[in-house]
């Protein structure tokens, strides 16, 4: 029993100091009969103070595998996937180890050293293939965010060891009653030719599991696959019966029964799903296990609901003070308040209040973890999913709980208290998390108001209809984030419904488009599959020597010289297999023993160029793409002639393209440094992409970047360019490089040794203990190609800066000649704006002249918005043009009112004291806007009168505007009046009961006037 005490003693568990005293069990004592003090196992009588805190449950798992079974403890990866565009969120513990399963890990990275690993991984399942969002709140065990406890074997132990450790941990360390545990195994699949996994079944039986508790299940339940293709294999699951009491619950396993739930899944990766659907044995067998911490804690704390454990109760308890006023006046909230203090079961849920509390508690955890990891609510991908989660939480807060604004963000400190020790980034970013939630909540509530106005206006315009316009509903949903079910409720009140069938088709089309985009990002001939990688390693094919890509110098003339490279074709890759020969006209990947081509990685685009067979200079093999896969560089070509393994080739990199990428990559490093210098040290890189044409840089920021800050950033970079700083590059042990103060890194798995790029400071100086050198310049870990001196950059201009989402901005910049051109264009446009500003300020009294100026302002605004120019200058010119647009609009409005007043005076003299005024006004460049103003003013000066005016235009078109006195409503409608007249003229009209306008085309103007008068008298 000493072994158990070792794992569970609170004094040795990290983070236990933050547990409330009343909640901390005394687990270091040994009870009567030598029993362990792990008191909260289902075999024992339970009390509130005897349950193990979730933090100790997590730590006991990690220490069991780390100390007892030699596993390496690996930190949780962020929930934003690393280099996996097909995945929205990290949704399983295995995601960060995917390169190991696929064999694509860099041969010098830490990943290739892993054999036995254990961790607790932050996971989000919302959107994509694994999506629990709609289930959250409806039951007590689904979550959008959860922690996956897992242990892995990469080519080390397999089924017997994995099952034995799992059984030992559950039944001896956690002391879960064996009678309550059921295990499932793969029962085989005749269509795939797969036999039952009898090996797993026999292992469980040998461990003492009763035969009646060992159950076979088919492919759907007990065969795990990474995706449509890739590693897969049978799995064995462990299920727990919450009821127990000696009953036999085998019939309830895998039946979605809340009393019998899966707690641990052990996956045995031994196959690979091929493109044709067949299965091949993997060259190495792996173990991937996952156990949800929330479900495990529910078991160990003897609860029936995950929300009744200490992973959620502090959050739920913190909901009570803000809703205190509601608890005292609302029966629903009083019931919910009592429930908070007892247990968060499912059960009767009047008004969905209990569901609302569960949704809010779950979603605020997800929001906190995602935002802390740099995923913010936004308009696409994972950011869009997070926006939907936030808005779903806000709706439950406002519509069900009637909580005040800011309520959701007020729960963040409770989340940090529960999870902050395990995931310190939550404590570091608490204020930012709350700010982003509050800002997005306010934006959503504002969107709801705008959306309601659009819905009301649309309902007025559509007339008699069974369905609400699908395009409007979809636009509200996609652009404003307006929930479709809320639109449905609003239009249902008017006796109209949504066309759910068409909306479903649009949603399916949207999903298909996103899937195709993800596949395009992932799919390439040049990416080696796991079998080919294993074959290369078995055959002793060495990793590609790509060091020649760094072999370049600067000549005395300041020009870059790139070294010549000759190589041997080692293998060709086509149709997911390695081949010795590929015929003419075939697309394939070429593996060489060495290369000077840069493969796409680290945010830098791949090189362009061509291969040429030695001695055959008239045949070129253009290189279409270059990729890095498991240490091998794959050059993708379409062969003009047969290419064979053993052929000698010369490699020619497109030097202008390479140099442009080098310039922009070094510029990216300088930009990162300058942003931190100007905006502060908490400015963190969120992503980048470097091409020959431009650079893109995404970064976190507390507030929008100002015009002055953009100028300062460019100034910092220009100073470093003018100093023509030396760029130092070299490989350094990863541990040594990681200790550099001021080092800029991103969430990425780096090789060891790692390449360091330092601007202006020798690497040795930056590596010196306690050196501050890296704080004053750009020092980064980077595998990209860079300038040797900054002067070749010549200039950098930021041509775009915008917020992607709240808290994340994106900069696009250009260098060298493009930067110079952008500045020249900016100066030219600035002169045009100055000239236009002078003419507007002259305040012409001619309406046509002012209208021309207004159009000119609009055209110049479009030019400023769309032309590549310095962003700081763009913002300044946009502000000036906005003011000019307001000035011209105001001038037009005043002149129109003045013109309308002249027309009104003539009409008043002609139609004095009439209740219905119908007449024509000569064109004289009269717009429908002025015509409407004439009608409005005429009605104001003739109380009780209804007015309809027609204005024939030189084009033959006839404008119509009318207004009906309120005393004539509802019998007499302006919309009906205008429509009747315009229809008679072969046109159309629209408006409200009070005012309306339209147009037609007729030579019989008198007939139209007669029709207008007849319609009016028929309604009065």
C-alpha cells in the first residue's frame, strides 16, 4: 500500500496548495487493515471531505506512468493544432504526436526520441468531425473542452503492457471496484477480412476480468481511425457502471446510457488505411490511450454528473452572487440556486435553467482555454467555432438566466482557480481573456439589435409569404452570427417559417467547401506516406543533406552568389509508393542525396527552379514544389523524359525568387522585433507567411494599432536597414538556445540542434549567461534562409494592417522596389486628396457641381482603399476623405432642401387647401431624393393633405413619390398608391403606409395622373 500513498499524498502533488482546506482529503493516512487512504473510490463509503480533488486525480495519473512505468512527461500542446490545416482544434491527446504516427517527424526533433510518453492534453471538440457542441448542456457528461489523460507507446510496449497498466491504475491506485468495470474489444469485420481481437480479450481475462464483463463490439465502436486515410487499429474500451450494487450492466454498454459510460479508450495502432480503403500493417505498432479527466473525477468523487465535481462546482458557485437578485424573485432561479448547492444532475429542468448553467459553465472553460492559447472568436475556421460557442453562452446568460452584461467574463477567475495550476497560461492571460469575452459579448448584443431590425424590415417588404427569404437568413447567420433558431422564433411570431431544407443544403455546401479547402492544403504528391518512410529507413537511405541551401555569399559588388549543387537521384515517389523509374509526362516526387532547394517550412515558401540531368543540358525538369517529410526533401516535378534512380542531376535554384524570399524573411524578423519595441513585450507572433512578393505577419495586441505606431514600427526597421546590420546564423543545442533572454519563439517542435538567427549581435554574445544582448535586437529560432546583411532589404512598407479578430492583428508588408513604389503611390494620392479638399472647401452653390465632387470623393476613396501604399498614410487619407464625404453630403442635402422649397412654394399657390394634391414637376435634373423632399415639405405645409408627385425625366423615365396623411390610414396606403400608379406606367414601387416611391415609363402622363386621383378617391 505504500506505493499507493506515494502517488496520492497531497504534500507531493503539484498544485494541491491551492485546494480549499475543507475540500482537501487527508490521503496520507493508512486506514485499518492497511487499506489505502484513497477514500473516494466507489468501493468505500463517501463523505464530502473524503473525495480526492481533481488536481490530485490528474497528478496521480501522471506520476503513475512517469515514476512507476518510465514514461516521459510531456506538456499539453496548445488547443490550436500545429501544422495541421485540416483540424480546427486539438481534439485528442494524440494530435501533437501525429508526426510520429505518420513517420514525418524531423529526425533531429525531440519527437523522434519519444518511446513512452504521458500527459494531460487540453482538448476541444466543437466543429469538424468530433463535435459535441449541440450535446453540451443537454446531458451531464458532454463537454466542448475537456482534459484527456493519456499514455503512449511509440514502437515500445503493446497490448499486454497497456492493458495491464490501465487495470493496475484503475483498480489498485484509484481503487475502483472491479465489479463496476466492463471492457470491450474489437469483434472483427468480415468485409475487411479482420479477425476479432482475441489477443486483447485474452489479456483482459488473464488480468481477472470476468468473461461476462469482456464484450466484443463491431468496427463502429471498437476500431479507431485517424482520418479517411492513415494509421488506425482496434481499440479496447473500459466502461464504468455508476449504479453498481451487484447488478449486471453488460447490456447497457455502448447504449448511450448515462449510468454506464466509457472512461478509457486504449487504441492499438497496427494498420494504415490506404487511399483505396484497404488496410496495411504498420511498420511499427503504437499505443494511444485516452481517458477523460472529467469522467474519471466523476467516478472517483462518487457523482452522477461531471458538473457536480470540483472541476465545475467552483464555477457554478461563482454564478450565484451576480444572480442573487434573480434567486430571490424567480422560482426557476431559486430552484437552480438550490441545485447549485446540491448536485448538478440532469432531471427535471423547468425553463431550461439547469441546462443554461451547464452550458455557461462548460463554455466559459472552453473560451478561457482557447483565448489563453491564442484562439480568439472570429469569422472563419476555429475562430468562427469559438465565436459560436461564445454567442451560445451569451444567449443562455441573457435569455434564460437573465444575467447582466459581463456575467460570462466574471466567471473566468473561477476557471483560472480550477485549472490555473495545471495550465499556467490561464493565470498569465486572465485579464486578456475577460476583456475579449466582454468585447465580443457587447458586439454580439449589438449584432442582435441590428439583426432584429433587418428581420423586421424584411418582413415588411416580403408581403404575403410562407417562408422567410433564405438568403437573408443565411446572411444574418454567416455575417452577423445571428442564430438560425432565434430567427425562426422571431418570424414564427408573424406566421412565417424558415426554409430549413434549403438552409440545410447551404450548410452542407459550406461544409463541403471547407473540407475541400482543407484537403487542398493537405494533399500533395510530394508528401511521403508512413510505409514509404519506413521502407526508406529500412533500406538505409540517408536523410537528405539540405545544408547547401545555406551556401551563399555576398560579392564585392553587393550581389549574392548561390553555390552550385550536384546530386544523385536516390528514389522516386509516385502513386503512394517508392519507385526506381518514372516515365515521361508523369508527376512524381524526386528524392536526392543532397539539395540546395529550400522546402516549404517555417512559414517560408519553397524555392523555385529546375533539375537538369548531368550531360543533358537541353532537357529541364521544372520543380513545382518542395516539401520536407521525415528528414527527406521531396522535389515535385512533371518528368519531360524518363527519370531513374541513380541519375546524376544538377540543381538550379531561381536566384531572384530565393533572394526575394530571403529579404522578406529577414524583414519578418525585423518586423517582429519592431512591433515588440513599439507595442510592448506582450506582443506575440501568432503566425507568418513569407513569399517572394510580400510578407504576412499575425500578432496579438491589446488594442488596435494606431497610425503613429505604424510609422514608428517602420522607423525602427528602417534604422536597422540603414545600419546594414550583419545577420548571424548558426546551429546551437536547443537547451542552450532556449535560455536566451528575449528570444522569440512560436509554438512549434524545433529540431535539436536548432538554427538561431541573430541580427547585429553575434550568436555567442546572445548565448552568454545573463546576456541582455538579445533584448535589444531580433534573435529567433528559425530554419529559413536569410540575408547576410540587412542593407539589401533597402526599405520596408506596411501596406495593410487589420484586426483579424479582437486581439489579433495582421500586417502585410513589402520590401525593396515594391516598398519604394508604394511610398510613391501614397505621395501621389495624398496630392490628389489635398487638391480635392481645396475644391470642396470652396463650397460651390451649384448642385451638379457638388454632386460631381461627391462622386470624385467616392472614387478617390476606392483608390485609397485598394492601392498598395503605406498603411499609416492610407489611414490618414481615409480620415480626410471621410470628412470630405460628410461635407459634400451635407452640402447636397442643403441644396436639395433649398431646391425643394422653391418647388413647394409654386405648388402651394396652385393647390391651396386641397386634401389630395396630385401634380407633375419638370425634370430640371430633379432626383428622386429631391422629389421626395418636395412631397415631405408640401405635406408639412398642408396638414392633413395626401400628396403624389410625378417627375418626367429626359430619359423617358417617370419618377413617382407620395405621402399619405396619418388620418387617412389604414384605408389609404402610400405603398399601395405608388404601386398602382407605377404599375400603370409599367414600373414598380415600394414603401410603407405613410411614404413610398417608385418609377415607370410612359408617354401618357395625364393618364397616370388620372389613375392616381381615381385610386385616392376610391380609398377616401
